């Protein structure tokens, strides 16, 4: 399904289905002007996504020799099809330098093995990480080959016909996610930095000390831009973007307090045990009934909140075969200190 979002430049949205995934869909945006085309993100590397993408691009009359791709970040629902779509076509591909580095490591190196070992140290049973080698969509629907890309830094620009778009680095959801901003009409392609029906997953990254803290800083960064139209990568947007930022910030404040409460209830828990005590949207399912891929993402989010609390002195980490965590302050005292720090950091 194709929907026209804006004129001058012409902006279209292709609905790319994400079967058997709670995200439901990817909003692939296509910008066209003067016969030039920029495609923003692709969907998973699976037949259903490819069919929707090819049908949409054919309907828009895309000329491949005048087409380029902007990949907002490294997740497979955003980059999965890019190799299959471009391997025999002369299409430039743009992506942040940071995420392109991470993606290259996952496609050519042993970063997945390192990540498995890290998650097992956080308490995830090894038999689960083995199953996830073939069931985690981030892994099973990744690009089918390595591709060359022009790498971007914060503030770089991309032109489509007569129009110029600015790349904004927003660390957090991934180490190098980028939004795309069209200043003349105050249009922001938010990628997964700001979603409206769901809250973006903020996970722990091997080379990031404080992904959640970086994410919150990136939300403050985006708040400084005048935005009339915010276009998210998933589902829909029917609310004010600045109000949504406030809601997301509040969500993480509540989540941090849940983590503190969990550790007060069960000191010396590992991250996997802590995640099991938090509130997730599981539609009535228990933690053990929760699908393994969703437990993987929930554990990653729990770890990012623990990282935030460790850096600010609220939680101590005890390393061993399995890492354990405990509070550094009594719970009520921790809440008071957290509220003060939170207020300072959000100013």
C-alpha cells in the first residue's frame, strides 16, 4: 500500500509488512524530485517485504540509475533488503559511519558470538541463545551480503533533486542511528528514535557505556528542532512530537524505578532475573511464555537501565560467571536521589 505524505518534495510511504513481529510494519519513505529518488529503509530480508517493496517502487516509477538509499540504522528491519535490492544496480547507499561499522562486524565478523556470551553472563540460559541463532529476526532476516556504503557524520547532507536533507546523529537506540531533517518544511524522519504507538527499545551495546543516557541526550537534541511533521519508521503518528518526547522520558524514569524496586525485592539478581520482575506488554503471558526473541530485547533494555544506574552510583555490579546486581542505597533514598539527578539531566 502506498500513501502520499507530502508534496514538493513528493514524499510517499510504502507499507512494508513485518510478519510475526510485534512491530507489525515498516514505513518505508520514498522522496522524489526531478526524477531522483531517495528510499529510506527497506524492511527485513524476507519475501513478504521484498514483494511489498518491489510493488511500491514499480508503482512510483523509480528509475534505478537515479535512486539512492538512506539507511537510518543497522537493525535488520531497516537494512535487511538493501543488498538484494542493490547488488546489480548502481545505487548509492548512505549510512552513519558508526552503525555501518557495527553492521559490518555483524555481517563479516564474530560480534554475534560476543553478544551471545555477554547475554549469557547477564543470566540468559545458553540453550536460549543457541535457539535465538535462527529465531532472532535481527539475525535471521539480516542482509544476505555485505554492501558498500557512503558513511555519514552528524550534520552531513543528502540532496534529492532540488531539496537538501540534513542527517542528525541520535545515539541510543543504536550507536549511530540517524534522523533525516528537511528544514524548509520542518519535516523530521524520526526512524526509531521517536515512535508514537510503541516505545523504542533501548538496549545495551558492547561499546557503549550508557546507551540510555545517550538516548535521553539525543531526545533533548531533537527537541531543539522546529518540527511540524514527524514521520516514524513504525506504525503511525497522530500526536505532537514534543508531547511524545515527554512521554518517552517519563517511561524511562518509571522503568528505572522498577529496576530499583526489583533489586530491592531480590538483591544480587542477575539482569535476566531482574527483567523477569519488570512489567512488559506480554498480553497476559508470563515471562516464561514470552517468546525468546522478545525476552532477548527485554533483557537488553533491562541491561541498558542497569548501565544507567551503575554509572550514576545507584547499583553495584558484581562480576563472575554470571553478573549480579545490588542497590547502593536504600530504595526510598535511591528514589529521592534519582529524581534530583533526573531533573538536572532533563533541563
